[in-house]
């Protein structure tokens, strides 16, 4: 049992690794969503907007 320090360290770090992986997945998903929103805005840039006041 004197050589089990690696296993103990792995068990201790597993929650930290899991939380970091969830952060990476979140960044990837939000980055994809933001790029899709930018693409939609770019598609709407060709619209003609009339700003005249109507009385």
C-alpha cells in the first residue's frame, strides 16, 4: 500500500478535472451560438430601414 499515492491523487483530482471539462464544453457551445448569431446579423445587414418621420 505504499505505492498507491498515484491512485489517491487521481481520485482526489477527478472532480477538478470533471469541472474543467464541463467548462470547456460550455465555452465551445457558447462560442458556436455566438458565431451563429453573428451570421444571422450579417444576413440582416442588407435590409433597408426607412427612418423618415410620418406625420
